């Protein structure tokens, strides 16, 4: 929704006179991209300040705000890329920043960064994989390989390892999310699979079987 609004405003709003000391007109698209960059970098700065918070409760609340800010910014940037407001280069730079280990003592990035990278690839992966730019495709493959290594890292929480595997599975399934693949199945197919797992006779097959005699039916019910 926000990406659609931004796209509409970028097309409809006029440009404004340059700011003092600048020779470029002020355009909504330029302001939007600068704001996205500031928010993305601001989330990283806020994360570094978490170590300065002594209270456990305050730190937990601050961590939640940082996570929400990072995910929200990443989602918007990813959706803007799908609307062709943001260029591929910005997506690859964001992914590089998200998947870098911030602490020299750890091989894994912050948890919210990994989650944000998975979100960004989920939204943009299909377009990047189909890009005419070979460099963009190769870069995506590199980040998928990085995620694959992280999914095997025991330092990574199990929740994130499963999230990463979902992204990797989606990349192997032509970027169709698993839940969409499941809902695309016919209801009859879902019922048949469930009956097979439970060792039940399919209702369709059961309808073709001869009816039990009344005495046999009563015995079966007992």
C-alpha cells in the first residue's frame, strides 16, 4: 500500500526549486530515496547503541523497536524495487549490509538483519533472478549461498534457520512461496493426501464399494 502511494506521488507531484547551494530540483523520488537511506542507516546506528542500555527491560523494548524499524524499512525498499522506483544496485547494497557480520567475535549477522534479508529476498528474488543484468543475478546467487551457510551455523537460532530454508526452497521452486503452492492444490487432492496419511479409504473409492449387510454394519459399529 505504501509503495503504491509512493509510486503515485512520484509521478504526480511536481518538482520544486533546488535547495540553497544545490543545482538539482527537489523531486519527491529523490526525497523518498534519501529518506529510505537515512532510515536504513539509522536502524544500524540504533542497533549499535543497544549495548549502551543497562536496563534489561529497556534494552528489550529498544531491540523490539530496532527490529520493527529495520523490517519496515526493508519491506518498503523491496516493494519500491518491485514498482521500479528503486534500482537493483540499492537492493544489492542493502543485502550486503544486512548479511555482513557486525561483530568480529561472531560469524553471523544480527538476528533482525538475517530476518530482514530473508524478507527482502522473498519480495525481490523473482525480479532479481529474472534480471537482464548478469551481475544482479550472480549477486543474488551469492547471497543465497551465504544464507545457505548461515542455515547450517549452530550459532543461528532455529527459528531463523527454518526461515532461511523457506527462502532457499522458494528460490528452487521458481520463487513461488510454499503456502501459495499448497493453496493452489485442489481441495480433492488435499483430502486424498490426508486420507492416505491416515490410512483411510478415499471417500470416492468408498462410494463405489458394495454396502455392508445390516448385521455386518452393526458389528462394525460395536
